[in-house]
C-alpha cells in the first residue's frame, strides 16, 4: 500500500513531488545555513524508513511500547445520539496519551541511523516535547526542548515530565514567548549544530521532507483502521473520516490510506476559538491566505502585509496560525471538507463524550467531536473519528467550564459564543 517513489509531477495527495509540493503548497523555504541538514534528510529518509531493520524496530516499539494497534471502538451511545454508526480510533490510549508518540519514535529512530547524537524539538503545550523526551529517554540520547517562557509557566506538569525524562527544557524569551518563538530558537540551535543534531518537528509542517515524513509515520492510524474495519464490518472503507487539524498530523495519519479512495468523505475540523471572525480564532482555511510559514508554502493567517496573526484556541494543540501543505491542498482541491468548532462547542462536545461513553477526550480531539452536530448522517453510514488524545492534561479547562455550566448541561446548553 505504501508507495516509496516520489513523483515528478505536481504531486498527489499521498506523496508530494520531488520539490515537496502537494499541488500549489509545500516546498522547502529554508535559510542557506540549513540547506545541508534538510538536503541530508530529503536524500535519506525514504531509503532509511523502508529498510527492514527500521521497519522491524519501529513496528516492535509501536506494538509493545506504545500499545498499538489502538482499538477501533464502536461508541454505541454516541452513535445512538447521532442516529448513525460511529467508531472512535483510540489514539488517546497510546503511551503518553496521544498520537504524537508515533512520529516522535519514527524520527528518533531515523536520527540514530543518520548518526545523530543529539535531539532538539519545539513544543507549545508540551505534548510533543513529552513524546520526544520519552523516546529519547528510551534510547539514551540527549534531548533539548525549546518552549516559550509563557508556555513554561502555563504548562508546569508537562515541563516537570520532560525534566524527569532527562530532557533539558530551554525557555524562549523573545517575542510572544510562545510556540512560534520556541520554533525560532530550535531552528537557531539546528543551524549551530548541523552535524550531530536532528530537529524533531511535531506535525505535518516545516520544509520538505518533514510533512511527507511525518504523514508516513502517522499513517499507521489509517493502516490499522482499514484492517480493523475489515474485521469488524467486513469492509475496509468507512463512509466518513473525521479528525481535528492543528498542524494536521493526526488528520494526515487518519486520512492517509483513504486519500485515494474517492468514496470516503474526509472531514477536517479547525479551531474557531471565540468565533471564526472574532479576531480570536485559529480557523486557517477560513481566514488564511497563501504564504510561507516555518519552511513551507501553505495557507497562513496573516495581515494584508504578510504579518502572521496570533491565533487563539482554548486548546494549545490547535493554536497554530497555519496548516500543513497537504491539508492546504486537500482544502483547495475540495478533496476534504473543512469545518470549524469554537472553544465552547469543543468544551460541550468533550462533556458530551464523557457522559455518553466514559471517555474524557483531549480538547483538540473535542473539536472533531463537536463537528458531529454539523454533519448530516445516514443511519447506514460508518464514520471513523480520530480521538487524537486523552483529556487529563485539560482538566483545568474542564474544571473552569464546569464552574460556569450546571451539571448535565451538555444537552441543553449548546450556546455558541
Ligand atoms: C498536538 C495535538 C493535536 C494537534 O496536532 P495535529 O498535528 O494537528 O494532529 C491534536 N490532538 C492532540 C491530542 C494533540 O496533542
């Protein structure tokens, strides 16, 4: 099922062209000082990740360390509520609590085969930092995580986890002291240590080959889904696949093996924050224009003169002013449908899933759940929703919401800010 070749044409959904383009989006816009690193990765990644020894080690870790395959769970009460059949792909049950570990393992194994001795990463809320620090501890390799100093204050438990795992957490004190600034610091570090260091990017963003590489590591999600549907439903193809999009890695993984199956409807859900047009949003396909962000051409939220607009979402993993180039192409071509959910709609959806199924979802995943209300279902449809992570990390936000909403308010109170 996996195509190892890179096409010479305009690229397809599953594989960009040799320059890293999916249609009009992608490429590698990097400073000259990084050419060598990015070129080395581009020339080596496909050969290395499809070597037998790599595949064996990667698959063994996904199985016994992460706990894959993650279950494809028929959520019966949720299904009844929406009068259709809904399966949850349970990435929340992975070690470290989300899909991010799939990619972190893949990239660290690749870095070791490239002879790298040191791993760096950027992190916003800390989830990608924790996943990366985890696999670095397992492999006994040095790990440095850049994090905005504001985020370090706001995300104390994840900072503690990374430190306990042996990572050095370096505060980024410039600019808004958040993810964007941490990314700049990580890039600076990479420029200064081009030979011994690999930069683990946490989503399907960044210069080619990162979007394609991360999508391939996350594609295990849809590979498993096909096999599980075959076993549980007697058919490999669902009617719909729904996933939230921050940068787009869990969605890329959940869509991957269905991208060329035209009968499968793909639905991506972005964060609308306080409302798409409120000025406090992260709904990139609704608000963005073509631009270059973090090394690739994609849709970016920006002012008339190209200044990146600060995004807002209640959920740190959705709080990004762009989307990966694959998703920009899926949007522009119409292959995927893009919806959005506000902070309040995501909170309501998180409470609804918790009360109906006894599963507390990550706030990111709750955006995908919120979209269930916007979609018209046929009772015969089979829908797969990627439950990208668990909600333990979001308990503060849930507690705050709890204080302002009466108990059991999830059905009555669907108010949208
Ligand atoms: C980081 C994160 C996301 C958003 O990132 P994508 O690259 O869009 O998947 C979604 N869900 C969870 C649980 C996350 O931790």
